[in-house]
């Protein structure tokens, strides 16, 4: 596959991945009516728990469309890893190996999140696998955003670099704060640590697609690291 194809393909995958997550989350949350799902109080993981009527960590759980959310969790891991791996060719040397490792670890972590739901029912190791997978997924994706903004070799614009580092840092700060905030807003902080990388995916993918579409009109040729990564 030529550079002319894999750069926009990876970018499109990042955008599609973020959109599928948000749509699946909205549909699953809307199906949760007893009691109504709270974006502020409930964790995203609650949407994937199959035990309607259960109570976990003080939260009532009932997600009729849990299969949709769990599928979205796993699909996110696969698509995010695929998109980043395609775009990793823009990075050289040790940084590329770090990007690849972070992408693969994130993918594996999110697949575990979808396979093992976030409650005490199920296998004895299920909750640990879910929490561990979520932690790895969140840390790796936000670290990737920070790394993308800090690599001068990519030729990124200063505005994008500031955005990328900022959104990644805010994501890490959000996940660190989850355990210390009121239960009534814990879901918001958890979302801050996830929506950070989803927003990063949309912005990064959108910029790369726009650059790839503009390039032929400017004079054609094969995109380079400098002219495709702003």
C-alpha cells in the first residue's frame, strides 16, 4: 500500500472509530431507563454490564443494550490500534517503536474491556481484567496524544502540537482525579479521560484527511512527513 493510500486510510479510521464510540454510547445510554442513565454519575463501563437490576459501588445497573457497548469497546481498540499503526510510518526511529507499542497495548486493553464487564459478577478475574484493560487503554491513548504533540520530527503546526499535548495531559489528570471526586460527578471525570483521546482522534484524523485531499491540487506528488502531518 502506497503512502498516498495508507496515510488518509489511517486518518479516516481514527475518525470513524471515535464516531462509532460516541454513537454506540448514546444509543446504549438512551436504552437505559430504569433508573435513567447519568452521564455525570455512571461510568461508561456501566453500559456494558449485562446484569439488569444489579447494584455496584452504589450505582444501580441496568443496560439493555450492553452487547452494543461491549462490541463498541472492542471495535474501538481494534480500529484505534489499526489507525495509529498505519500512521506510525510517519514517525522514525525509537519514537515509532514507542507509538506502535502504545497502540497495540491500547488495542489489547480495550478488547479486554469489551470481553469482561465492569462488575463483580462473572469470572473471578473478570473485574480485574476489565479495570486493568481500561487503565492500560486510557493511559496509552492519552500518552499517544502527548507524544504526537511533542515530536518535532512530524512537522506538526504549533497549534496542533499544543492541542495534542494539552488534551492528553487533561485526559491523564481526569483519570487520576476519578477516585478523589464526589460520586455524583465521577462519571464526568472518567469521560474526560476517554473523550480526550476520542477528540484527539477526530482532530488528528480530520487534519490528515484534509491535507491529503488538498495535496494533489497543490502539485501532486507523494506526501511526506512534513507536508502531511500538520
